[in-house]
């Protein structure tokens, strides 16, 4: 198997022997009877077979014998590049350059490693320096082309690949890169022409057929894609990427039994193929073999616990098929509990509460997770919500405490744990303290209030074949819906089949009476995730907002979804309902948990008269439908009381009429951090015009704007695919 930089000049035998003769005393003890040359040759053979780990070991041994062995340094740099150790690759390239100064391949390799490290300006200088001395160097043009791709300039990259092709009309990488770039630009016929040229010139190359199959699947020609993938496998029956692509093509064709067989074949060759476990689980799910699918997902996650898409797929399947009392839920929830504790140690409050909420979504009766979440509510001063959580623990957690129960020797009665006694005392104290709150004063139980104000639909587009995670668009769309479960003011639903485009989504949303609908699309590589969400008015179909999220590192999908939720909620006005009216004093179903503070001013509008604006965020209503204004005098967590000032001579206010925020007090003590408290990112945060109403929302919007203007090199599936061309 060739490496990424497999096509480089091999050292001539005379030079190799000369370097080997430089072996010094340090050679003793490396390997009896082996010199630098033999170690180099062994390493080179391992490298050609794709065993980069073994090759690294032998190259290092050769360098112990002869630290000035330039080609050993160079090939060691190639191996570390292929293993993703880009810092080491740069270091080893610099060492190689000391002993082989005119080898441009060394500098090209260093430039590519710098790109991978995100040091794009340094990489560009490396390639420019090469072309200044060697204007016909093709590899340097490839490097500059990748830099242009990172900057989003497809046309500039295309021109550089064309320049390379002019200098070598059979160059495989130039042909395949042009095919990929053309396909990305929507020029399928041009892409197919380049692919056919590559097949003509390199018809014994498995990778050419693999990329031809990928492009055929991308344009939806699954029959041709399958044929080309099988051709790649016939040329190289050990080519796992071709097996992976073929299994994805078969999955898209609903040939699930064949997919399972192919995944089992890949797993038999390498049990650590988490992608095979994931796709096998999906295929089993499609065949309604749910327990088998859960087992496959579990195995895959035991190999790679950081695979967020597989974990979402598992938890969605568990949510729809496994009873709430199933003991396995506790094990699945424990992953999120452990992560929450890790975030607590790192003082990352928003991530900590998200993980506890995920744990409770998986296992609602998990006493330790619910207690930890309740403690977060207490910390932020939400004592009514804290009390609800404690009552839930007391009423439902009958088994979790059993292993730690202590029994008095003289009585069979079990004594309570310290935490249970503390909770009982806290419940009694809080109930006493709340006997004079608004809920008791007006005889209203906030727990039974219907606070739903916004009806939102989520739809998604889907690629014909996805290489990393099949059905990733559907899995993420469902996850985007699930993240709104803790948002009482928004009813969010998802269509679990892909839409062809905007028109189909608009028709479905308008038919369902949505206030807004979202069309999601996602892109992922092994190290990055991006989510694009176009938000439209469900009434007029006009675009309201666009959200672009790009994240790298661990938990990048969870962080992207949280950012998406915050962006959507920040454009929704704070909106409530009049519950009671007594002598121009109103009780409404908004409170501190909704971001409402003393001095907030609302318009009171006839029920059903508030509509989304035609274009952009915000709402409008006819001035004739305004009944008056409401100013908040006091708040609890779920309720607010205040003064109603009617408009006109007659008081026509009815219970059930609506209120819409127009102004927050300028001296509001609303939290100034976008992280906020435990409920900040689960509530609408705009006024009637769609502008941020709270300081936290305004700060979050400013941070979002700053992020959108920040120049950032973004990896994409196109770049990853081009980088994979050997």
C-alpha cells in the first residue's frame, strides 16, 4: 500500500551505501548484525505495505546507527504525516533538509504538514519558495491548491490543478482532484470526463476506481457506483475504503442483509472498524432487529466512545424501543454522568448541565443524575424547580438508594441515607417558604401550565451516500429536535425522511401550521463538524435567519447543536398568556425562568392575533388588537404579577389573551454571561421585533457576529477527499 507521499525519489544505491558507512559507535546494541542500510530497507518495505508504525520503529533504529541519514529522516516524516503527527512531521522534515537540501519533496511534505496544523501562512511561503526556484514543480501547486480550498476559493484551486495537468497530462492526482472540485461546483459532466481520463491512464489503480465510484454515488448513479467500487476491490481485495464505500452504496439501495454481511466481513478483518459496527447497527434497525442493532452500537461505542453520531443513533433507538424501567438505561446514562463530572472539574457549567440533561433523557429515574441537576438549579436560585426535582426523586427513586441503606440492629426498619434526610428537610423548608408565593396566592399550579408558544418544524436534505456515517443528516435532525425537550415554550418536531428541497419543506410546514421551519444540512470529517440551518417563516416561506456552526475537537456535535438551539431561541420573542385578571392586576404564565424581571413591559394582544412578520425575525399585530400594556411588578420562577393599563375606554381583556415583550428595564440585573444559568439557553430571549431582549442574548449575538467575521481555515469533506489521494 502506498502512503500519502508514496511517489518520491528513491535514494540511489551509491548514496545509500555511503550514508550507511557513516555508522558510528552508537550503532552497537541497536540490532546485532544490522546496519543503517538494512534497517532503512526494512522500514521502506513496511512503509510500502502501509505499516507505518513498524516503519517508524525501523527508521528510528536506522537513525540511531546514522543520525545523518537524510532519506531515513524524510521517510520517517512521511510516516508520521500519515499517522497524523504533523508537529513531528515538520521537525523530521527540517532534519531531512539538513542532509538533502535540494530535495523539493521534503519542503512539499513540510508544507502539507503545516496545512494540517492550520499554519497556512507558513505553508504558503514554503510552496511559494519552491516555485520561485522550481516553477514547474507540480507538488507545490497541489499544496497551493489545497490552501485555496481552505479559503473557499474553488476556482483558484481548479486553475492550479489545471496548471499541474498541463505539465503532466497523465498526472493521477491532478485528474482526480479536478474531478472532485468540478463535482463540488456542480459540473458533473466535467467531473466524469476527468475521471474517465484517469481510468484510461491508470486502469490498474484501485484508488482511481474508488474515487470514480464515490463521484458516481455523489451524483446519484448508484448502479455505476456499485460497479466501480467492485472494480476497485477486484484490483485490490485488501482495499478497506472500497469495501466501506460499497457497503454505504448498498445501504442507500435498501439492501440491508447484504450490508450486514459486508460489515461482518470488514469486522472479521479488523474488529476495531467502528464505522462497520455503526452501519451494521443501522441496517439491523432498518430490518427491525432492534436488540441486535443496540448490541452493534454498544460494541462500536466500546471501541470508540467519542463517536457522537453512533451514540445519538443508539440513544434514539433506545428512546423509541426500550421501556423506561429497563436496567440498561442506567449504564447508557452513566457515560453522560461521567462527562458531566469531568466538565465540573473543568468549571464548564453549560456543558455540565447539558450532560446531566442528556443523562436524564436516557434514564429519567437516575437518582444521582437528577440530584446533581437539582443542585445546579439550587445553585442558580431556581428553588421552585429545585423543589420539583427533589419531589420527583422522593416519589420515584425507590431502588437506587437500596444498596446504601443502613439498618438498625434492633429494628427491621431501614433508615434513610444522609442525602434522603437532607432532601426531606429541604422539601419541608421550601414548601413552607413558598406558601406565600404567587402560585399559592392565585391558587395556580405552575406544573400544569401549557407554556407552548412556538411551533417549529425541522427538515433535512440528505446526500445520496455518506462515507463516515450513513443517515447522519437524519440522526442529527432528530438530535436537534431532542435538544429542545427542555424548552417548554417551543414545540419542535422533525420529519424523519429527507426533503428534496425548500419547496417540499415549505409545503409540509405550512400544511402543519408551523410558525417557523428549519432546513438542516450537515458536513463532517473525522475531525470536524459543520451544521448549516436555514430558518424560514412557516406562514410566508421567506427566510428569517441563517445559522452556520463549525466545530472541531471532542463533543463538537453536541456543542454545535447547543449553539443552534441558542441561535434559534434568541430570535424568538418572549411571549405568554394572561391567566387571571383582578382589578387591573394580571397574573401571567411567564416568570424568572423565562427571563422576565421586574419592570419588563409587554403589549397585551387579543388571543390569536400575533403573527410572525413577513421577512426576518419578530412578530406583528394590528394596533386595533392591542388591549393595553402590562408591567411586571413581581415574579416567581414560572409566574409574574403586574399592573395592567387598558387601552381605550372599555376593558375587553379576557383570560387567555396574549402578552408579547416590548421592553426590558435598562437597569435589569439579568445575567451578563452568554453561558448564563441552568435555564438561560432553554428559553426565548427576544422582544417583539426579534431583537435580543436580555443582556445574555445580546452578548451571545455579539459573540456570534465576531465568530462569523473571524477568518478561519475550515476543513471540509472535499479537502479530506483530495488529501486522501495517494
